[in-house]
C-alpha cells in the first residue's frame, strides 16, 4: 500500500506542539511507514530538535509541500520574520505562527500535496485575528473545507470508545438553545456514516446522552429530553438507525455502558470529553469527521505548564498520526466497496 504524506502543523509555538511532533516522527522506522511534512518555523524546529534528541537527525527543508521528498522528514518553513519561543505564554507572535502554519497546510491538503492533516494544539485566544475568528480547529476546517451538504463533526476516540459532540466550543449558557430534534437526527446520521466509513463498523450502535441531570426526570429537571431528544431517537429508529437513549451521562459512564456501543453522542463539550479523557488518558485522538479530508489531533492542549521542558508525552500525537493514516485507508476501502462498478444496462427494445 502506498506511503501516505502526513502534514503536521506546529500549533502554538509557545506550547508543546513541536516537541511532541518531533518525538513522534523521529524514532527509527517512522519514515518507512509514512512521509512527515512539518509546517513550522525552520529555526524553531532545529532548536526544538536539539532539545529532544542528541542524535544527528537530517531534515529535508523544502519551499513548499509540493517539493516533498518521500521517506524523509520534510519541513516547510513558515514565516519569514524571526520568532523565538516564549514558552508558557500566549503571545500575538505564537498565535500568528500557528495561524500561518494552519493556512498553508490546509492549502496543501486541498492541492493534494499531503494526504492527511494532523494539527498540534493551538491557543484559541492567541490565534484570533481579522482572518481567523473561529473558536477552534473544527469550525475553521468546516469553513475552509466543507463542500455542499458536508458538516464537520467533532469525534474523540481511542481503541475502545468514540464520542461525538452535538455542540462543540459553545458557552454552557447557549447549549440548550442549540439542542433540537432536527439537529440531533442530523448529527446521529453523520456519526453513523463516520462509524461505517472511517472506523469500519458495519451496523453501528449509537448511544445518545440526555442534557439534564437524570435525563430531566420526566420534565421535572428540564424538558429537552421529552421535547427534542426522545422524539429524535424514535424517528432515527424508524429509519433503521441503531440509536438508543437518552442516557444520563453520569450513570452511563460510571457503569461502563459505553462498552456496549460503537459510538456515543454527547450534547455538549465537557459532558462527553471529561469522561472520555479520564478513561482514554494519553491515548485519545480528536477527529474532524464529516469532511472530504482527514484531520486528526492530540486530545490535549498547549500544555503551557510544561512547555520547553522537553517532558511532554508524545503518545496522543503519535496516535493521531497513525489514526489519520488508518482512517484514510478505511475511507479508501469503504468508497471502493460502495462504488457501483456495473454500467447501466439499457433496456431491450
């Protein structure tokens, strides 16, 4: 099978992004499995590399991703202005560097110069600008990459659990306004397709969480379950989608019910991600599904508290890289199997 080109963005330069990227891609044998293309400031890559390893690692510096040399660690230089890492701080310079790397990498993805994209963590405040006004990668990528009828879905996963979010980076005070029957049905169907195409689940079983404590206690603690969530699940079942619930989140995760399902749809960010990260630990991966391109990332942030100390764990970044490769290949197999190779036979006269 052909070796894929994996684009990696530097993320916030004052965080652990470059450290975990280099720790993930420099082990012996990594370039035999895929070709890394790192979008980052050349000088910062070199200085970080010296902190990560004593070995003499040869990097392939290239002007654009189109010049990638397969089987080498390629670096596309980002930013002509000199920049230094100010570890542990959000600065306009680190935000600009993260934004520039992301823009260049996404264009390379669209142009076909890289096959999949893996992003290092950003600081959502520092990255904001006149050209970037998104609450996170998911929303930015949807705006840049979504074709007609495509919509991004944020999915966190490891080997045993997949959690999708109905709402993503939204203030908790706004969540209930965004929960309605139509949106739940759409999200579950998109999640069902993702589980089939990206993860190879033949008949996905999807658990839908409630919004309120105890799923609203029959309307005593909130009406969203009765008014929106339960009717949505009923309609999905009528359409032969294996959706079940709603489940109260505390009991669902506390009793290990997630093990009985291929995927879990959470109503809001922390409802799904707090238990997921507690259970997945360092092996979680974030996937932006629902688009025509594969993008993954580690499931953690910039880790300012340990940035520059060369003690960051690269496990989640490594999992994100290999998961992106696996998902792209799963998609290729699914699309090939789903295509109709038979030509239409005209009726006899």
